[in-house]
């Protein structure tokens, strides 16, 4: 089953006040992600990875084409419906002083609870399961700001799990982590895919790391079409070299 | 509108004034001219026995059968208040309802301005004063003593009314100046009877002084206050008559910078009248403004730096000299009056200027005449104003 | 924070409010013995006109203004601090207070120097006129902010625009002062000192209901505010229409500030200090707790300041603005130092 389907998708920006002037970042994108699959999006800076992420998340309109999530067209979903379909882990820093790990993970339940935020038994169960899966249950009552970067990332993943969406997007989840934490994180994500049949799309620069863990790799580069394939295929047919350019080739 | 001013115009003439000063309250005197007038404030016609004010323009007072009708207006707020002073409770016709009735003599009042309580002290009615305002600025030693004893309370500081104290004093009347809207609003909330006192908006010296007559009516001491004002009026006119139109007149300018602006008295202001009556040629006599005019330094220099005299007031507890003035602004030193040491100075901290000068316009006038025309009053001892003294030697 | 502790802290705050309210009623610049006060409050006030007037027309209105201004400013501050995720945000930072000041300055100075007779003949002088002018100024700034919020993408840009508006309004006010009469400047200065006693008994119901509406509405925003704590993008991903909520929050904070400034003048510091104190007291980021906590803490701070302003010797003339800053600033410093200390222990 296709969890995410991009059909003739054009991403880019419209000049403000001048709707005819558009800046298209890549040729039209056609791609899909199957349920329970873990896909990594990679490519050099300026390729439009973040723009693609924002477009899929519904935070930026597509210039053309459409996006389907679990068979539903993105543009037909309202914010509330979307919040139950897709959860995102951003690189944004959360700085509030008194937010506990439990508070943050339970925020994942906001799309399901009313104005007065009373958590039902089921909500609590989901929250604790999410923390357990992310391996942070022992931090539940700790202040979020007191955790290390790797632990924080896991809390945010637990929050995404608590949001209970079939599709999870992670924007550069490994960006601020040290090597063991990166490894740890990708193993965790892979495990989640297998255990919960969640579909995960993440963007990353850490090629060597993701090559080992993801099912499918999407490559983007400025003004080049998005290519999709297994890491093995893309390495063997030298697409990676092509997309990352010469400098990278020499390093490999 | 014209009826408002007519009394002043007429009494400008000295001869008629003398005639009028003979009329006193309590005399029942039918007088041709007054009868022909109607009190225009109400729609009904009342027999006016006597019109009472001679110089003041902000207040119109009429002696009628039932007491004294007062119409007081403040051009500042465009407010008009009507009062009926009665020394005995008598039934009054319905059309008097818009008049606030005040039973005289008063037994206790709050006088928020020093120009209200000063005449009360002078006529020995200090026991009527329950409260005043801004006690930190009181100069009068008697008032200071009353405050220290606690027999007079300070009910307003920095323009903020102490509601509770004011209420607890239970004054029969609060005399207030219609300057600060914020404070007036606070006063209105007390629900206590108020009496507007826009004396400081009078632009003639005698007009300001004449408000002391109202104090007499309110306290039942009109015999004293009428005599007092007659004396002031006589003295003022006597001094004024020393100056003739043909005399040579020195030019005079006024004030100094405040916040980089000069607020100079308008050509029809209180000070401009004093300058004129003292035989000086005021630089800005030409305009029709009764308040003050804001001018910038360049205008001042071009219009006034060569004036013969310069009138400066300053509020300080330290000695004040030419040097101090120069330290405030170097440019001052270039003014002709500065170079020639012809600065007429009044230290409003070291004199009771704010409290008493209003009731001594003749003394103020004499101060100026003695400086501007020394030969006319060789014996005069300065009270409020004198030439600024050289306390620091010249450079 | 456990529920038990939560309840006990709220009870403590409630108790504090009751004690302070009593103190504000029983104590003033005129001594009225407690028996008389009780007589006036609960029985008849025959033969006690003066005292009754002091209690019912002065102390109680003043108390209510302090209570609702304290609560309203605290909530406005909390809303803005959460929206901008900036601990320095407060009702004055968006230029709303400055707009109100400009409105009052325009009224006072223009009525005096330029169009005196026109404005004053409309009866627009006095506290009602000043309230209306303050409201008009605040609403005008609010309007500009709303227009700006639809044109900028980043909340920080909006913050900067707000600060610039504050400077602009401040500069215009300064300019007006320059050309004004001394009496008008004095009136403006008095207004600027702030007061809890500027609302008459007749106006109290309007003031109280206007603020209450805002406070109740703010509680309904709790969930949205909690989401905003995570940042706009997370909030949006959780289903929040951040554009709409941003405007609602600015509108609500602006409304509270405008009403309070109109009636009590620009009261400084409560909006800034109280959310910090409330957060520290309850150790939570949950707005369902923080909003009532800020309301309670705001009321306490306002009542304490009101009592201090009435200390013997000051006789009610101590500007409330000076007192709020005097009390508020050390509090905030202490809170921050404590926070810093606890941080370094953890990490």
C-alpha cells in the first residue's frame, strides 16, 4: 500500500504579490513510499529537501501536481485531519523552562483531546507506550531542557509516535548528534518501522549512515529530477556520485 | 457674549469706578442702569439690584433679591458654573434650580489654591480652612504652622487627590482651579460641592485681585474684603496715573527657555498689562493672546535680544546671579539687558510671590515702576522684583 | 507538580488575596475603625455618610480596579510571552501602551494648544475623554499589528514591528510634549503615573465585565498556548491554525491592555513580572494552570502595590507605576537567579 504518493509535484516559491513569477526548484517529482517503509531523502545543500518536506507537511503550497497521504489528497485535508495523518520532527529548538518529557510527549495527543486537555486512560497508555518504544520512559518526569541532544531527539520521536499517525516525517533528525547517537537513532527508527508498520520519511546528510539503514533512498540535486531506489542500486549505478558531484566522488 | 464683558469695559473709566465703589453689599439700591439689564443666564427675568464685579472677567456677579448670583466661566475648559449665594434659606423660584445653592457664611472649606487661602488668612478666617493642596510649596509661615498642627490637611499632592481625607473633612465647599482636568475629575467623584475658581486666568492685575471679594461673600466678611479691594484698586490707579503716554518707554522682554521653548506672556496677558501700566514697552505687546506664546530661541534672539530690560523669574533656594543665568545658556550673556545688567528678577521661592502678589498688584506695579522709572518712586523698597544683583565679579 | 501541591498553592494564593482585599478595605489614609467598616459593609450605613462614601465609592472601586487590572495585565503578559516565546514580552513591548499614551497625549495637548474649544466643547475632557483617547490609541496600534501580522511570516518580525511602533508612538508623544503647555504636560505626567483609583463606582461594572470577558476567553486558549510553546511549526503539525491564533492572542492581549490602560493609565511591570513568578511558583508550562496562576499572582502583586502606595506619608500620591516596578523588578531578578542556579545543578 502506498502511504505517500507524489504525483507530478512541482515545488518552489511564488514571488509575493506577483503570482506569475515562480521559482521552481526541481523538475516535476513522481515518487511514492510504501507502508512500513523507511525512506531517506538526501542530496547536496540547496537541492530543495526542506522545501519538499514543508510541501509534504502542508506548510507550503505545491506549485503544481498533488500529494496523496494514505490515499487522500493533501489539499483536501484540513489542519486537524492532517494532524492525525502525519507527524513531523523538526530541528526547531524547544526552549521552555518547565516542559517535562511527559508534557512534550503528551502534546502528541492534542489532536485527539478537547480544550481542557484531560487525558483518557487510552491516551496515557499511548503516551507511555510511545516513550517506551523511544526508550525514554525513565525520563518521563525530567525537564526536557535538561536532556542531551540525542535524548531530546528521542523525546520528539516519542511525541510523533504518540500523535499516532501512519506517516512520520523527520527533518535532519541526526544533525546535532554525535556518532553513537546517530547510529542509535537510526536503529531505533528502523525498529519502529518494523514493529509498528509506521512509514518514515527522513532527510539527512549522513549518507554512509543512512545507506545502511533505510529501505529506499530519494536523491535530490538542484535542477535534477528526484530519483528513488534502494541504496544498493543507487550506489552501483553511480547515481549518488552524479547527485553529490565530484568532490564527493573523490572522498568515496 | 457681549453681556459678559460689558462690566469691565465700563469700569475702565476711573470716574465711574469711584462711583461704583460706594455701592456695598446689603445696600438695597435701585439703580437705573442695572434694572435695565437682565440676567441672561436663565430664561427668566430677575430684578438685578446690583452688578458687583469691576475688573474680573471670568466671573459675573449679580445681587438679586434672593442672594448673589454668580456665573463663573473658564475659557480653559469652556466650563460655565452657576452659583447662588444665600445668607438665609429662602424659598427661591424654580428657575433657580440650575444654580448651585451655597449657604453663607461657610463654616469649613477646602481651598486648593494658595490664592484662595491667602485672603482667608489675611481676614482672620483661617479656622475655615480645612484642607489645601501641595503643602510642600507653602511659603506662608502661618499656613505652615496650621499644617504642622494638623488643623489644616494637605489633600492633594502632585495633582493627585487624597479622596479619603477630602471626604473625611466634610467641607461645605471645595474651591478649585479649572486647570488640571485629571484632578477635577477626581474632585467630582467625591460628590462634594465644588466651586470653580479660575482667578489665574484673569489677565488684568486688578481682575485677579478682585477675586478676594468672592472670599468675602462666601465667609460673610464682605465689609472687610470690600474695603481691602477698594484700597488695592485706589493704590493701583494712583500708581498707574504716574505714567503718562508721552513718557519715554524702555523696551522689555520676558522669561527664559523652558524645555528649549520660551513661553512668553501674550500681549494681552497679566504681565503685559503690568508692563504697560508700569510704563514699559513690551516686545510682544502686539498680539492678542492672553495666555503664553511658545517661541524658539532664534525668534527670541531676532525679536528681543536688544530689549532694554529683561524680566526673569526663577524658583531656587540658592542665590541667583548673572553667572547662573549665563550657565543655563551662553546665549543669554549676549542679550542687551544682560550686558547692561538690566535684568528684573523675581525669586519665586524666596518670596511669597505665588501666594500674595496677586493681592498686591499695586506693590508689583510699584516694584516695576521703581526699576523702570526710578525718579518716580525714589523711596520704594522692592518687595517681589528687583534688578538682578551682581554677586560674582565680572570677567 | 503533584495535584495535591497544586491545590495547596492555589489555596494559599486565594487566602492571600482575601487577606489583602480585607487590608485594602480596612486600611486607608483615613482611619475608620474596623467595627464601622463592618457596619458599613454588611449592615446599614445610616449616619455614616462620609465613611460609607470612602468605603463604597473609593476603597472598593479601587480594590476592584487593582484586582482586575492586576489579573488582566498578568494574563496579557503571559499570552505575549508564550506567543513570542520571549520572556521579555509584555503588553508594552508591542507598542499597545505607547499607542494609548499617544492617544492621551494627542487629546491633552491638542485640546490645550490647538483645537481647545472644539474638543472641550464636546465634553471630551476629564477621565472619560482620557479613557476614550487611550483606548483609541491602543486600538489603532492593535489594528496596525493585525495588518502587519498577515504580511509577515515570522513571529520575530512581528515583535520587531511592535517594538518599532512603540518607539514611533513614544517619539510622537515626545514631539507633542515639546509643543505643549505646562498644565497639559502635568496632566499627561499624572496620567502616566498610573492609578487604581481612576474608575468611579458607576464605571466599575463596565470595567470588571470587560476584563472578565477577556480573562475567561484566555482560559479557552490554554490548549493553543500549550501548543505554541513547542514553536509555530510543531503547533501547526498538531492541528493548530497558527495564523489565526497569533491574531487572536494579539487581539486579546491588546484588548486587555487597552481597557486597563484606558481606566488605570499605563501600569508597568505587572505584565512582565507576574508570568515569571507564576511559572516559578507552579513549575509548569501548562497554561491551564499558568493562566489561573498568573491571575492569582497578578491580583496579589497589584493589591500589595496598592497597599504600599497608600502607606502613611505617601497618602495615595505615590505613583502606582513606581511601586509596581519597585516590587516587580527585584522579584524577577530573584526568580531568574534561582532558575539559573537550578539549571547549573541539573547540567
